[in-house]
């Protein structure tokens, strides 16, 4: 199966092979959450982004592991329903932002902030703090030398989707904060080829979204 990024709850996962990293995407739970299992191609180490729901599905995907780390992109409950079960079953470290950690069911083993790096084997993910959907929402960016240099891969949680930023509950201050971080920390820093993996639904690229950023700012959501 060629990778499209379109997965459905109860359906098969999709896997994408990149230089240095394999990404497997699966949809779980009643809110159609995406979970992403990352595998370092040189060491076999695994990292899970958002243990959202259906721990049995996620554990089957992980297999014999070893799963070293689980990163939670933000504090909303639909993104961590399986966190405690998967962490206990695998012994994985748990990682979250400083701001959102107090609201998680498991106290994180590691707290991260903007500019930090999270390793998965020989691969590394950059932490990008995007304030607005929640105070501590983070995105994770993977890039590498050579072929991948112009096409980073960005896991955005609920901060960026095809068609616009994540929900800020009609709060102008939160919306403005999120838009500013998206403009300055994402669109100003990363190229159009950057592939975006959101917390729900299908994927997109920054190139597909960039022409609409001013429209999002003007409409206010």
C-alpha cells in the first residue's frame, strides 16, 4: 500500500519509509485520533506520538518493541486515553511539555520546552512550542541531511490541520497566540515541502497551506 495519510478507525495502519526513520500512522478511538509510531531504521528504536486510545491497537502496532518513548502533544484527554496502559505495558518513558504535564494521567519522565530535542535511536525530533490550542501544545519536526533536507516531517497535534489552525474556543488572545507561533515558528522557518501530520484526519504540506495563512488570520479561527 502506498502512503496517502488517509487512515480510518478500525482500518489498517499506513507506513512511510524515510531516510533514517519509518513512520506508521493509525487512527484510533471515537474522536478519530491519529497516533504515530516512529522507528529509527538504523537501531530499531521506537517512539510513539500520542497514545490516544485503543491501547490494544497500539500495543499490536508496537509488537515486541522496544518502545522507548511516548510523546504527548498536548493535554486534551482524547490524546492520552491509552497513555497509562501503553506506558505500563512497555516501560516506555513519557514526554510532554512543561505547561501541559500537570493535566496528564501519568507524570512525564521528561519535560520539554521549545527548542529541545527528542531522540529516537539515531534520529532526532525538534520540539516546537505552539501556544494557543493549549498552553503547552508542541509540534515535533524531523529532518535529516541529503534527500530529506528540503522536506522535513512535522507532527502538529491539534495546532495545525489542513485548512487552518486548531480550535482556540473563540478566544481572540489564544487565537492570536497560535497564529503568531504558526507564522513565526512554522511557516517562516520551514519550507513548502514540509509534510504535516496532524492529530486528526488527513495530512497536508506547508506549501498547500501557506497561501491561506492571511485568510486564517483575517477570519479569526
